[in-house]
C-alpha cells in the first residue's frame, strides 16, 4: 500500500479519556478519525461539543472537523486496513494509581 493511500485511511482512537480524546482531536483536525468509547453518555456529550473532563475546550472539539464519535463497535470497521501488511496496533494506556 502506498503512503498516499495510507494517508487516506480512517484512524480509530479507542478510549476517549485524558489521553485518547486530545489525540483524536489533533488527528481529527487533519484526517478522518473515529473516536470510540464504550460510555454512551460520554459520546453523546462529545457530540454536543462538551468535554466534562476538560481535556479539550469546546473550540478545540469544533476544530476537529474530521472527527466523529461512536460507541458502536461496528463503526470501527471503517478504520480497518484491507492489507495484511498493515495490522492494527493496540496500545494500552493506563493512569497511575
């Protein structure tokens, strides 16, 4: 797959907490991004332009014109690579206790 085609792929950011949301917002300013979280209320608030954790301002959320939010697993399929050369990368981010 060429670099140009790779740049046209949708990115999925799983978990819209204090690390995932700012990452999704920054990518979403330039590229198609699916911001996924299992918390339906969190997704609804972000769709309404509100981040209750205050990681991102309403203006920052609005600037991410290529970002959409979902709690539906099926939506993640859009970010899947059709090439076996590119496999999904999973990184688990945890907060210190």
